[in-house]
């Protein structure tokens, strides 16, 4: 992963963005020697958001199982048909 100072980003934003588009490698921006932000392509960000949404759905399902908040197939089918009317 590429690491850049925030001051370098300010001076060379166009260059850093074109390199990001070319090699698809995230850039870690540092401020005063400490990590401050990640710069990544729009495609990578959107992919991460889609994956996160899937993982959150799985976590909700696992929580429902743990809390025994389950529906039978028949009840789920009935509820869905009411929602779709």
C-alpha cells in the first residue's frame, strides 16, 4: 500500500489520483506521522459498501437465530405475500 503525507496530497493531488486510477492501490494519508485517512477508487469503495451490507445482513440473521426470532417457511411466505400486495 502506498503511503503519502497530507502535504504531498495537497501539492500533488492530480498525480496521486491518476496513480490511484491506474494501479487501483489504496493510498494511506498520514498527518504528523500518524494515519489520517485512506484514499481509494470509487469502484473499490462501492464494492466495500456492497460487501459490508451483505455481512450486516448475515449478522442480523445470526442475531435472529440466537434470539430465536424465527419464522416457519409457511409464516414467512404468508408475511411476504401480505407485503407484496
